[in-house]
C-alpha cells in the first residue's frame, strides 16, 4: 500500500499549527520525517499517530455547549 507523504506546510494546516510549531515538533522527535534531498516530508500515518487518530477525527465540533450563546 502506498504511504502518502505531506509537506511541512500541509501538516501545519492539517494540525492547525504554525509552521514553526511543526518544525519544533520535528526537532524534538515528536514527528518522524523522511528527508528527500532538502525536502522534509511527513508520512500521513505519522500525522495521524501524533493527532491520536485518523485526520477526519481531528475536525472541530461546531456544537455550542448548553447555556452558552
């Protein structure tokens, strides 16, 4: 099965983090990467592992808690 890879910018958008935050996670070893020349690529499975599940589960809820307007 093909392992999809994402750029740092795509990961930042998917996790709703800044590019700097993604770079920090990479530097700390919290996100494992693959380097191809000068490019830093992150496997989709690694992003899902970091986020705690499939990317679709990370979508924010639009529900308003009871009593809050």
